[in-house]
C-alpha cells in the first residue's frame, strides 16, 4: 500500500482533518500560494494554543483522593512577595515570603504550595518533596521562579566603561555576576554572548563556535591566541562578555556543569555593548541567564502547575530519575548559554571539544512522568525529551510511560528528543509506552543566537533505541533549521510509530537527516520521507518562502 501523503492542514486541537484531496505541495504556478496559506493557518492556531497555555487558570482543589494535577489531599501553604516567613503560611493573608521558607517546611505527601500570581522569586533552587504540588493562586500572570539574580533594567546599575571613536559604548554592570549565558531585553531580544577561552591563566580570543567537536578542536592553536580584549571583541551592538573567572582553576579541562562539575560557580565583571545609551534606561527588563538549577531532580509524585520557570543558564526542570511527576500548564523559557566546560578536545563531556554551552528545559530517564500543556521557548538545547543514559554514570533501566502531550515548543535549539545512549540493543534498557502527542514544535534552531550543529524538531538519537509501544502522533513539526527529523541510527524493528503528524518545512531544507549507515543522509521528497518514518497518514507542507520571519506573532 503506498504511503498516503495527505497534503492538508490537520486541525490537531479539534481532531478534525481537512479534505485529503486538497494538495498543498508547493510546486509554483497557480497553486504556489496554497502551502503558505495552509502554514499561516497553522501558525495562527499555534498562537491561540500558546496564549491558552500562558493564561491557564489554576484548577487544583482539595479532595479526599489525590489525583496528580487535579487535587491535593493535605495542607495548602501560600507564598507571596508581600508575605512574611514568620507567618504560618496557611492562608493568603498569612503567606510565607521566600523559597528558603518553603524549602525548610516539613511538607508531606499530598500537601500543596501555592505561589501568588504576579510574584517573582529569584536565584534559589526549589527542593521538592515527594508527592507535593507546587502551583499558583490569585489573579494575573503565572508566578515566576527565576535563576536571574535581579532585573538589570535600572540606569543606576550600569556605568559607561568605554566609548569608541564611532559612538561605540560598552557598559559595566554594577556588580560581579555569575557566568551569564544570555541577557534577555524586554523579553523580546537576546543580547549576543561573545565567548572567550579560559587558558588556565586568562581569557583568550576564541577561535571557533561554541560546541566544537573534539575532532575539530585544535588546543595548540587555541592556546596561541591573543588575550581577550573587550574593546575589540565586542564588535557588534547588543553583545556582551561575561568575565566570570573568580574560581577558575589553572588546569584544563574545566568543568562548570554536568556530572564532572567541581561545584564552583565563577563570577566576574559583565560588559555590555549598547551604543544607543545606558541599557537600564532603554530596557525596562534586563534578565540574566545565570546558573541556578530551579527544579533539579524533581521528587517522585510531584506536580508543577501554572508556574513560569526560566531566565537560567542551565537546565531548569530536570526530573532525572524521579517517577510519576506531572508538569502541566507551565511556561519554561529563556534557558541556556552558560559555559559548561573549557575542554582540551580529549576529556569526556556531553557536547563539545572546545567550549560547551548548551542547556535544555525538561526531561530525564524516569517512569510515568507527564509533560502536559506547557509552553517551552528560547532554549539553547532541547525543549524536552527522554533519555536512557547509563553512559553518564546513572544506573537507569527501562523507561516506562513518559508522556509529552499538548505542549508548544518554540524557538528551541532542538525540539523533542528520544535518546538511548546504548550502542547495542539491551532488552533491560528500553523505552516502553512513551508518547509524544499533539505537540507543536515551531521554528527549531531558527535564531541567530543558536549555534548547535543539528537543530531538528524531533531527534531520534543514540543507538537503535529499543522500544515497545512508543508513538509520535498528531504533532505539528513546523520548520527546523537542519531537518524536521534527525535519525542517528535506524533499525526498522525498533523504530517508534509515527502517525498523523504534520511536517512543515522549507523546500530547500531536508525533512529527514540521517547519520545511519542504512539510510540516505538527507530526504527532501515527502513520499520518501514518510516511507522512512512509516507515517502513512502524515501531512507534508513544503514552503518556498519565509514565513512570519521564523517567529510567532
């Protein structure tokens, strides 16, 4: 039976499918506008979906029966920026004030902690307790849990450090800052980070992009470079240099995050080129993506609901091996960019031989975790995914029942991942009944601050990924920089089920990129791509023109 290429718009939220006879493949002529119109309709639907998530109300209530994400059975505690840690926390009128007070509380299974909407809590890890719900109360925007230590949108916080002959202006922040992965201006613009390479004594001019592979990295060439000069390195407006060197050792490699980390977080001067004037006058909001794990190793049975989590340089919502966690109705944004390692090209690390500076949003190797109805955006690495990662020192077996359902992933360096590090199939270590369904993955890798080599909307990485009952269905994969789907190793009998997905891609970028020996490298043809994925009910829309400048309106 030939693959059915239903070149039509699938209305995922309503469950309706357009007439399968409507052709939307862009081949020029009278029908050239049809794919753009269909893609535009999808984007309009995605905007509505995003707004619905951002404005979700809290519906978690007390009950005799604990249903994660719907009810709690124990005591409710309240936290407000107008509260006091000396209060009992048992009502909005007697709310606690800080995350430290929450962490000190003897929370029990079934309890709930509600943060006041419109509030902001900074630079503190939430030490989750088993079976506890963390959600929101009141009216307005979701409560914010941020790694950024403060808002830099104040002219008094910046001083003019250097001015060039052509009007270039470099500003110095009022205090030393931890390594800053990015600066987010008015939650619209990302100031570009200029990297230096730590030699063991000083920062040097960096010779290549972030995340070089070991094969590409030449340590001798790198160490021969001139010392980093802020005035000559910040060649563009709205770029910055984070001179975080206070605790950097004099030996290489230097691990600043990950499993090899030595626990030291360096700080130092922050230089920002802003030619138009004092950045604190120009931007009401300046947030810093600095290192602080916000929800790290979330405990079994926890619920995270209706929270904003972000402005962080590293991963912010790591379930790791916690079981039965529910993450729903959250916004997770502006994450990544801090330096994870200054490598020599030989030491083991996750992504790079030179400088590694990636970070993702949510995921881990666990059982029964559900990611439902979240808006995840502006990630330097994957928006979400599941891994089996014994290679990193974790003793994890098979992963059961993880679900990504109804989420929107927007402008992440890569989208969703399905990743088993095992090089050979092992029946003791497989994915079982894991589902990616009704997600929107939009404009993956399509921003100038993203420098990851591969930026697929869906990534099937690692070894053959032994699986049972896993499905990728009814998702919208909407434009990716490198390919919609990346396949590292393809074994047909282990490959998960792809069903009813919509694939929108620019015609000159592959639908599939493969490094597998038994597949071609790139697939541009819709029929051939759907045959590889086995998606007989898949929809393909090919575009020959830029759409919305690779952004959601």
